[in-house]
C-alpha cells in the first residue's frame, strides 16, 4: 500500500475559490479520480519532488571528484575548530 491508499486517519481542510474547485473537479474527472484522491496524489507527488530537491545533492564529475577527495583526507583540527567543539559541549546537552 502507498500513502494515498493507507487507512485514513488525518484530515486537512482548505478554502478555495469556486473557480479553483471547478478546475480540480474537472481535472479529477479526466483522470477518473475523486477530487480528494486527485488532490492527495498531486500534492504528494509535488511534496516528494520538493523534498528531493532539498535533500539530494547532484554534482558534476569535477565536483564529485573534489568531494570524494576531501572525504579521503584525514581531518586536522585547528585551534578554532577545537574551541568550537568545546564551546558546543559546554552549551549543548544531549538527551
């Protein structure tokens, strides 16, 4: 099962202009869907696209090579970085 067909337990209400409702009803009818299902599947597709755009990184070959090269280098801590970690440890308490 996918998110659009799982047992429904949540609700979202929205207000819209009559012309927007008519457009949604028309588009849903073209796809043989209910308005709710049309809105849900359309919104989920857009949500996945938005999430991917913000969470995924695409690099060209030159940038990818530089990235992986940087990962291969051993980390060296300078005084400022060490001080920043110490400051973090003083300020942040993990739960």
